C-alpha cells in the first residue's frame, strides 16, 4: 500500500501523531534523568542514584499506558478498523524518517498497539515485526556519539588529559597527573611496549560517560593501523570527595563484564542510542545487541531484539524444549532449549506446601530485582506476555508439566503454544550440580573457589540491602567466568526488613536435645546460626565455608550490615579484580 497525500490530516494521521508524541515524551523524560546522572555523580548523591534507577524502570510502561488511554478516549481505539490500523502504521513510518531513535519508536508503537489489538494482529501488517527504518550512520543534531582525539605535541599523555577534561566534571581530581601516568604505564604493560604510531592513529571516546552506582566510566577505543584497542576507565570519589581514576580495563572480555545483566543498568545521555550500541558492539562483538540496549536502560528495545534473535534461532534449529536440569523448584516451572543459552520460567498455578505466598508476590519480587543494585550477583530477567512457540518443539515431559502445574498459564492454538506470562534469563550451571561435579572429580581447588564465591555472593547481596531468603545451593548458578550468581527470587527481602537474631540458650539439656524450638519465632525472624544445618552437611564443604565465611553464620555480620544500610552508607562494589586497581599498582619510579 502506498501512502496517499490524502491520508494526512485524517483520523489515521492524528493517531500516528498521538503515538509519536507519546514516544517523544517518554524519551525526553528518559534522557533527562540520564543527563542528570552527571549531576548526581558530582554531588555524590548515591542514594539518589539508586532512587533514579528505580524510578526510571516505570517510565516506559507509564507512557505506554498513557498513550493507550489517549487513543481510547480521543479516538475510540477499540473501534478502529483493519484498514485504518494499516494506514496508521504507514503514516507512523513517515514520521520516523528523520527521527533519532527510530528503532525505539517502532517498539513503542508495538507496545501501544498490542495493548489494543488481539494477538491475531501481531504480524507485520499491523506492528513492526521487522524493523523498517535503518539506524546505520544516524547522527545527532546537538551531540556527537563519540569524540576523536589525536596524539599531538603532548603525545599520548596529552590526549588522555584532554579526554578526561572534556567530561567537565565539576569536582577536582586529587592528582590527575598521577592518574594519567598510571593509565600510560598500564597501556604500556598491556601492549608490552608502545607500538609504532600509524598515520591513522586516533582515540575515539563515547561522548557521554556511563554512570552506575558510585562510578563514572569513560568508554572508548584506540585505532592504530588495522588494530583497535578497547578500553574502559572508571572514575570514582576518594574519601575527601575528589575524583580519581581507579584503573583502566583493556581486555574486551573484562569490558564485557561491565555490561553483564547481573549488574544495575547504566545511565547514559544518548541522543542517538543506536550509535552508542554500534560503537559498543565494535569493542564487544560477542555481546548481543539486545543485552547492550538493556544495560543502557532501554529494556523494552532489548526485549524486542532478543525475541527477534530467538525467532531466528528457532527457524535455524531443530532441538526440543526440555525441562531444565537441576532440582525442580516449588514456585517456578523451568524449561530450556539446549541449543540456546537461556532458561524459560513460568510461575506455577499452585506452589509447594512450604511456600506461603501468592503469584502477585512473586511478580513483585522479580520487579524488585530490576530496581536494585544487583552487584553482579543476581541474574536479570526478561519478562514477556503471550509468547507464541511452535508446539512441535516441546517434548512430552514439558507439556505434561505445563498441564499439571501451570494449566492457566498457557493455551494451544493450532500448531502454536501460547504462554501467557514468562520470564527468560541466562542459563547457568546450578551450583549444587557444579559442587557435585567438583567433588566427584576430586577438584578441591574448584570446590573451594565455588564455595568462596557462594559466600561472597551472599555477603555482597547483604551489603547491597538484599537478603536472598532461600540460600540453598540449588538457587545459585555459576557463570562461564566462574562467578556465582543468585537466580531464585521468590523469597528475597530487603535486609532492612529482616530481624536477625541469635538463638537463645535452652533452659535445660533435655529441651536442647528434644529437637523442638524453645524460643518464639516471628515473621521476619532469621537465625544465621541455623544456616550451617541446611547448607554445610558435607564435611569438606563445611571446612571450606568456615575457612572463608564463618562470620556469615553469626547474627553480628548481618546486624552490622543492616546498621550501615540504615545509616545511608552505600558500599563500594568493583566489577573488576582488586589487583587491577591503581591503588594496588606502584608507579615505576616509586
């Protein structure tokens, strides 16, 4: 269908305008709070940082609901016929031709439309199943995606100084010349000396810093001949409130870990987000675009791209969905596709008898995970509704489990299985399976590493105001980088909502040996001394845990962590090893 000039000014045109206005309002607010991240960083307003991240989560859904309500109120959206919907989409495309965020606006159109239309309309005639507007080589009107620097008379040190100065942070650096020397020598060590400078040598740096928690990250790459060298530079506050460079990350895989979905999302001021994604992909080619969009705070776009990739994978694979390996949970039904590195989670209709909660509570817990600082210790999840899968790709066990445990969560329509509500997250090896494998192979070093990581995960979550609740090994996984991550959220609570108690002494020996509880227990009470009973049955595991994390079995650790949180203290968490920090690396002349 061609767009007729006569469509402009029609009802379809007015609806298309209303939808682009809805998106533009959303992105204006999104960009405003992202731009304010610089001010929060300069003010050391760490509690404000967490508050802004939490509030930004709601921005998208609020604007979508607002736009849907407008269409229903002003245009009686439910009565719009098919031909008009197709005209609306074509007119909307016309409004995107010179837009700076066309891919995000297409997704916003989908979000609004799918709240109004039946799923039978979820194809490319009515929504953007396939992207229409190219985002290649988009340029901003008021900002560049990246700035280029050259080593002039001042050499590489001068270029580094200029890069840092261009971020115009209002706080002074404690010793910028020292930091520049650290950067210079770190690059020298990494490259085993400085290579000959080619005629095309330049350093490209993304124009906005990446703000998260208490750090600002400078992200860029150096280009020299045919070689490219990515880097990330974290800038922090010292105890006196002055700025300093903490380290420089030069391995692409380490930079990739900054963008792990087990961490909080960045705040970045982007006029052209696709330009940032394209640049980041050039330094992290193995990182899916979907994950980069998510880590930039553009979760809905990440979900859209994830699902397009997933559909593509289904078309080019033949294996079946199977139940995920590991101990079956009491709340979630979990299946996976062996050829795809994700698991799919559905809230069961009926929970195990020991679970005192409802489905709304479980959903709130999953939302809570998105709103907090995950400190690299909690897996992020993608939430979907009314997802269509090819029925033939499910093995009989998964279908039987769905019918038995979650019959209200799915329906079958012809050759499609439609899941009404679904969470998707990265697949990891369950920690209990990993420990068993280490034990059977007599890999004491691997066993110790996993147990040390497990305790560190619990410790860091507590310091970030998260109490995991159910700390059984099966609720944690181990990543391909050997990092232990928590992924079972139905019992998580804020640390400040828990009452950590010491078990009082028994009144007599008979009572102590009876196995009965002799002290009152109230909702929210936790007795850390009991953790050992449930977690440390194996003598070897017990020995290794006590070696590294004995303090977790006492209420003192937990109470002290609570006191710090309540006082407004925000803990430092470093997404790189301590040995890489410049504070731990003397300069050559020292």
